[in-house]
C-alpha cells in the first residue's frame, strides 16, 4: 500500500514512457538484426527473377529455413550516385521484411507510429495511382515498407517513392515490370494487388 501511495501520477507516466521506449528500441534492433541476417547470406546465389529483379536464395544451416531476397534497383534518383533499391526478405514462404533503401541520407522521422515507433511520411505512385504511407524509419538507413504497398509494387509497371532528405524531398523511380510472380508467390506468399 505504501508503494502505491509513493508512486505519483507523473512517476507512473515515466514508467509507461520507459516501457514504450524500450519496446521501440527492441523492435528497431529486431529490424536491423533481420536485415543484417539477410544481407549476410554467404551462400546465396544471385539469379534473374524477371525484369530488373534479382533473386538470392539461401538455407539456414541450423534450422534449414529457406530464405529468399528479391532486389530491384532504382532507375534513377536525382541527387544520388549510388542507386536506390527495394529489397524483399522472405523466410519459408512468408514476407519477413520489405526495405526501401534510398542510398541517400534520410531526414529524421516525421511521424509517430501507433506504438510510437519513428516513421517517415512518404508519397507513393503505383502506375497512375497515388497514395501516402507512413513507413517505419529504421536508424536513418532505410524505410520498412508495408505489405500492401509491396503487393501493389510487384504487379506494377511504374513505381515511384517521394521521401525526405536533409536537402528536401527526393523521388526514386523503379521499373518493377517483368518480375516472375510465381517465384514471389512461392518464396514470400505474395500476390499482386491493384492500387
């Protein structure tokens, strides 16, 4: 009873704030760890997946989990010498993570997620349709895309993302057409969706 009385409302708020911030740090570290795990697919062999896509396959030596990575380089980004890319990570038939990697310095997050995770507000064009999204901002290196946008991407002819950099808005343009959809369906459990 004495402990309850000693915790003032402001103390309880600080405790809850600490719990929420801890959850955010754990989820951000999980995304970075998952990305690192896939980036270090040492025995992965790159192969043409149709169009401008490249597929990498690997198997976890301990768990025998089948891992796949699909990469699509950008056609162009105005202020970048290094090409942006989209990377889909899949394990045992399910999409694990979808990254938009601009290969430019991202500005800070500008939107809080439902759980308080940092996000960036982006404008997406899929063929002739425009929509806005709030993608998870991961340590300033990449943005984690939502599954709905990924499903629209894999069936599109044109895909553009407007994102924020310290110098202002930037647009990355992709040509996703030609991807062998059966490969993505088998590896990631994804089917294309119209916007």
